[in-house]
C-alpha cells in the first residue's frame, strides 16, 4: 500500500500520526479506528505511512525494545525504502 493508495481508497477518511509518537501509540490508534495503516505527518504534510507490517519489522529491528520505547520515525526509517518523517 502506498500513501497515494491510502488517500484514494479512503476518500478523505484516513487517520494520522506523527513521527515522534511511539509504535505502541500507532498500534492503539489503528485498533481504535479499525484500520491497518496511518498516514505519518510532519506539520501539515504527509511524509510516510505506518502499517501493521511496520510493527512486525519493528520487532526484528529492535528486538530488545518494547513498542512504547520506539518512535514511528525510528521504526519507518530503520529499513530501506522508507523515509523518516
């Protein structure tokens, strides 16, 4: 899923998070809204996307850290192909 796909498929109805929030906060937000992806924002601009798949990768990248100790920015910038917010 790309940011473009997310925006098109939800027709203005999408949920956001900022890079300084934790992975645990992202998971909680996804659960609350019944979604599997959040648009990562920096100020008023979309800079990336955080997905359930990112959470799985978080455990691989940071095996000794809990989800409430890793920020969204750390997680999505920790592997190739993702830009940090």
